[in-house]
């Protein structure tokens, strides 16, 4: 049996659709910004508004500029830096910068963080 014949019998891998996880979003007080957890954080099933509040108030959590319109949320564990997700403007029309971090953190400190409503919940309001 030749190598060529053997290779031709091997089927090419099929491309599968990425998992369609419903993105969770958390309203950060009255800042008109949202926290969107990283997929691996969301998949734990342990993320709640209370956890988001504690995470953003943690002294080892940093909110930093990144490419695009959002801010990235990073956590320094002591041995590594972990990506926790993004903070985005509510309507997506505004680019967030380092100048927005203090305002967002003031809202996290002073206001309630709640899970954003889903599209189904929005439609049910009509």
C-alpha cells in the first residue's frame, strides 16, 4: 500500500459550529456600561451580579484600554494575569478609554450591579 493511497482514504476534518453561548451582561450602575464576562468565566455557572461587584472592587482587578471600543478587565492572581472580560458602552457607539475607568468604578462602588435583561425579556415588555 502506498502512502498516497493511504492519505486519500483519510477524510478531512469537518468544521463544526462554535458553541452559541448566550452572552451574559451586567449593568454597571447608572454608568450606561456593561461588564461582559469572558466565556470561560461564564461557563463556570458561578457568575452573578454579586460576584461581578466583588471582582470589580478587588484591589487586584485592573480595567485597561485595549484595541477596539471596550475596556478589558484583568486580574492579577499573584502568579499570572487572567483576562476576565470586557466593559462596553451601553449602545456601543462610544469608545471607552482610560479616562472612563474612574467614572465606571465610582458607579460600581456607589450603585447596584444587575444582570442585563435578555432580548426575550425586552420583547415581553411591549
